[in-house]
C-alpha cells in the first residue's frame, strides 16, 4: 500500500488529503481544510496536517495556484514560497512534487466517475483519444491529455491568452470596447473568466465597475432573478465558452471528450444545459457534424485537482 499526501493549495484555502492507494483502488483516509491566510508559511500548514498522521508518507504532491518552476512554487497572494526539496527533507517524505493547479485538474480528469460530471453532449467517447480540458474561473485554464500507451500525459498550455475571436456583430462591438481598455491584444481570458463576465456585463450596462471576486456571483444571482442585462451577459458568456471549447476540440480532434472545469459552469449548470453552449460548440461550418460527435461534460466534483495531485504523487513512486 502507498501512503500519499495530496494537496490543493490556493490563496484563500488549502485542502489536504491522506490517500491510501492499493492495486484495488484508492481510499481517502483523512481530509483537512485550512484557511491559507492563517499560516505564515505553507511549511507550518503542512506540519499541522502531518502531525495528525501516524506512520510514514511515501510521496506527496501539491497543486499550487501560482507559478511552478522546477521544484519551487510561489503563492502570490500570500507571499508563500514553497520548495519541494526542503519539504521532503524537513518532513521525512521520500518524494515531493509541486504542480500547477490546472495541470492537476487535467491529470484528475481520467479518474472521474460518471457521478462527478454532468453531460452536455452524450456522444460516444473514443477510448484513449485526445481529451481537451478548459476551465473558466478566476482565469481561464486550458490543457490537453494524450495517452502514451501506458498512462495519460498532460500537455499544459496558455491558450487562454490567445486572441479572442468574436462570433457575431455584438461580440465584435464587445471586442472593440475591450481593445480601448486593454490595447490591441484582447485574450479569451478577458471574456471567459470571472473578470470576463464582469467585462461583458459592463459592456451591456454601460457602467465600468472595477472587478472584484464578488461581482460575478452578483451577476449570476441577478440573471437567475430575471434581470435582463445579467441574463444577456450570461448568454454571451456561454456563447463564447462554447466557441472556444469547440476550437480546442478541433485543434486536437478531442474524441476522448471535452471537459469544462472551474466554478462558473458547475455553479450555473442551467445556463449550460439548455442547448446554448452546444449550439456555439458545433458552430464550425463544415466541421459541425464532427463536433456533434464529441462528448462534452461539466465537471461537478470540486476535488478533481486533488485526484490529479494524488495521481502525480503515485507516479513519483511507480516511476
């Protein structure tokens, strides 16, 4: 049996698990949620968690919301600097790895169960075909999965920072308004994220509210209550989400499926299950029939990143 510590480490909260892995499967033996700001360093937070455990830890992997370079990671909002080599030495863990949080989400996708997702397009999944993952939340994450004959491998990317392409006249006007704000380069993330939803709503309402993390939730609540501007903002947002998801599917012929991660889709399922998203997804001219045959799912399991972190920790041992 392997004893693994997996973590999802963000600026607001950190979730750590002790996972016991055998040939038959995995079991979460202990899970603990922390407020990140309550600890001066990640080392102190990890020490608290390990103090609750008995026995040795074979490996650990922490998915970090911030840049990861080699064995080091920075959690910008907290000023934390995390060093994998130092953690392994101090806490007597044989192997420790740090990975980006969206990389962990991608790695967790093949481990999802049917109950962990909601289908938007129930097409036939081609075994071991490429998979595309994108997630609109605080920002826009994008990654792909390819099967190497033994296991799934993540190909990370920064496609969220590629040039946004409008789908109709209103989106073209939206692009022009954002070019005045951001300059010539307007990325998909400027529209396909929490910040993006606010940008769209500002465009429709004519009010330039500065972004903060509470405003997307206010727009969602207003849309659910019948507010016309908020409802239209969500419609445009979903159209843009579907268009970029379709772009990703075309780039890799993702017959293994397209998966939507991030909180916006999971928390506003009604805006994605009414057919609007899929209409934008397949709107690719001569390739419409190909895209109609690709399964699309919204990930509803909030711990998919932990699944990926545990898988990365397992691979440290298995080689």
